[in-house]
């Protein structure tokens, strides 16, 4: 339970962070205790106990060794926002921005309204909300150029890329994931209010999966081609998950316990894909569409037999099949995928999101093989690409990115 003295102290903290924005402080005082007021006005019919089985109260911790939204089971909806910092934002400005964002994210993810929230009612059902902050090279350079990891920057060029500036790059990433689109929209809006004095939105990308509860937990997502997407994926409780995903001794000290995020916007030509017969679709991937099993197996997680031949002597899983090209004999050349589908006007496809310690060592070799001979390249085009450093989590009273200033 919140104490009035703690709530009363918050506006002055924010006004200091914003450089004396007194008006914001006044608004915050007016809304002080708003969460409790809104909850008290709920009628019995509106209470969770009277409404049957609802899931809006579910929360994920904001504070901890790692940021939420990485090993967290993927929610149904996601919004990725790339922000460009204003030229005059220095290290102190970065610190104030990250403190504001962390403070509001900590509140929103637990079903509490942001400090200057004019619609606190929209924050009361967190529905598994997570907020994850990522840093581009431009943000890290504002604090100390020597702290930029060697992999933090544009990926090498690939022949099949048709990258657009409007879907690439950025100084700051806001990743907001939730099982309720209204809660997500409100949380993203509150966080973007925090960024207005420090930067401008470069791009926004919305993604979706199956609705919460539509499939058993742990079911592999399907992309808009109807394929299972991400079958070969390490699990957070696997022994090798940490060494693959979380940055360790080889990373800059401020990033240890964090990870590297690659976000690729992959446009799919659904019209042309619709013209392809089912055997052709399965051949291009190397898996059955109905249950995701490799063409040489019976179940999704069966290990593909890449040596199996047809009666005519051809490989059952063709040399150009996606699962063959993505496969590596190097156990360290793996990534953790957490992607989403997207639709935007006439464009639809996949927001390919992956985490790893080092994209150049883990992601790039895989993508090079796909770039060279993946038959799926006939129907997909990479139109956006960006890399962010995801710092470790923070403790209560701290802020995400604090390690950057302590390095």
C-alpha cells in the first residue's frame, strides 16, 4: 500500500528531473492517489471476482537482474518504438530520461498509473504488461563513446535486403508487450510523454500473436504464411540459455546481465504465396504445415534427417529449404527468437526479434546462409533492420541503464 508521504514527494522528484517543469508537478499532485480512487469507485459488478475468470490482473516484475520482456513468455501484442534523441541531449539528459521511463514503467507494469496520468483508469488492468528499454549507439555515445560494444550498429549488408531508413536505426528502443491492446496503447502513450522533451519518434511497429489463452502455453507461434515460426529455440530454463542470451564477461561491464536485440522487419508477399500449392510451401521450408514436423519426421520437435533421400535420390529436405539453411553445427551459433506478425496497410509480414550475446557472432552467420540460398527469399523481403543493446534490469529505487553511468 502506498503512503501519502511517498506520493507527495514524487512530483518534486519529477520536476527536478525535467528541469523545473512546475506544471507537470501540479498535474501529478491532482492525480495523487488516483489508482486507489478509481478502484474504490468500481461497482460490485465491475470487480474481478464478480466478472468471472479474467486475466487483467496478471503482472510481471519490473525490477530484477534482467529486464522483463525477454525471457518472459511472449504476450499477444507488442509495440516497438524507435526514438531519436535531440542533438542537445547530453549524458545528464539521458540519465533524466531513463529515470523517468523506469519510474513510469515500474508503475504501469504493476497496474498503477503513471505519475502524470490523466486517464488512470486505463492502467488498472496490466494484463501481463512488460516494458523493455534498449539503447542504440547514439544513446551510449552521449554518455561515453568508449562504452559502445563493437557489435552495436548496423548489421552487414545482405544481398536480399531492401532496407528502408524509416524502419531502421534509432537511439532508444521502447518495447511494450501486453495481452490487452488497450493497456498496451495507454502504456506506450504514457512512456512517449516522457520522451517528448528529449527526442522524437523515428518509427513505430506493432505486432501480434494469438490471443492470450487461444492456445496452450508454450505453443510455437505461426507466421502469416501459416508456418510454425521458432521451433528450434532455446528455453529460458535450459542450461545453455544464459550463455547464448545474457551478456557475460566478454561484454562491457555495464551490459553484463543484458542482451543484444536484433529487430528485422520482414515483408511477406502473401498474394504470391497464395499461388503456391501446399507441397511447394512445405518444400520451401522443410516442414509440414499442419503440425510443423520436419518432412522426415512425425512431430514438430523431431530432429530433421538431412541425409534422407527420396526414391529418386534427391534430398527429402532440399538444399534450399529454410530449416537446412538456418541450421548450424556450431552450438554457439544460436539465437533466442521472440517475433511477432504485423499488418500495416498493404504491407504484412514478420517482426523478427532475436536476442543473443553478440549478433555478429550468432545472428550474422545464420542470416548469411539464408541470404545465399533460402527459397523463402522468393516471397520475403527484409525492409527494416536495427540493433539495440538491452541493459540489465534494475533494483527498486534505481533505473534501467544505471550501470552505464557507473561503468
